[in-house]
């Protein structure tokens, strides 16, 4: 088998499993448990980045990290560019923006409150207040987009939807924010949650994990 997905449980590498299920691409899945919260040493040794996801293409003797890079590589090499829009598509600009927004803006916005919390900053601190405001603006922008569109690019389900889903769901095991009041996002989560490829992917990657498809965040169970 050409493609191997190295999946760290409860991580961004769920995107890659889902992508391959959507595209109908055969792959070998290797899963790794957290130790106890971070990636184990054997996962960190797969790539200099030491983070999920990591894929290996045996045909090209290539090991690749970074979600967006892995998604685009798989779509172009194995999926005939399906789920990527071309520049002549009317929805191309929106696709491109939201595809990169997921990890370029939204994911870092979710990670910063964890750093602020670890640093012990008071919520009234200007840095903490600025991060809180940016988080709310990000959610509001996403909600507005999804109130008027079925998918992020518009009418078409694309890789942009695959990129954003982790931050709205599994990430809430680490940063437990609520989506109450964001009806556009909540309805979107139900549409995604009904997709057969998404259901298959999550059962394969994290079969025991409760999916975070509702308004309130899930609770991390003690091991």
C-alpha cells in the first residue's frame, strides 16, 4: 500500500483519515496513543516537526507533516484534485481563504488562551482581553459564513471543510469553549456529522471518543 497515515489519537490527523474516506483512497492506518497528553516519542520521531499529522508515501519515499500540506498532497497525487477548487471556479477565492483560515487563523486563536492560562494571566490583562476578542470575532465570522452557505466554499463541499472541523470539535477536548448561540456553526456540524465518510473516519481513528458535535464541549475522561 502506497499511503500510510500516522494518526495520533484525538488530534488533527483525524483530518487525513476523513479526507481519504471522502476520496475513496486506500491507505494503511497506524494509530498512536498519547503519553499521557502529548505525542509519544515514537510519533515525534516520525518527522522533525514532531506533531500530527504525519503521512508516508512509500512510492515516493516521502514523509510529510502539516495538515494543509498533507491534504493538498493527497488530493493532488491520489485524488485527481477532487475537493480542491480551481482558479476558474466561481467559489475559488472563498475556498482558498477558508482552507487556509482554518490553521492560519482559527487554530492559533484557540491555542493562545491555553498559553495565557498556563502563564497565569488575569482575564483583565490586555493580552488576555485581546485574545478573547479575537476568538469571539473568529467564531462570529465563521458563523456568519455558515448561516448563508451550506459549506465553507459555498455550495460545494471541499477540503476547506475538512480543515476546519477539528478545531470546532475534537479541539474542544483541550479548550472547552461553547458554541451556544452560533446556530450557523451548529447546523453545519450536524451536516458534517451525517456524512458517511466522516462517520467512518472517526470510527476508525478514535472509536471510543465521543464526537463533539453539540453546543457544549465534551469532557476529557481520566485515563
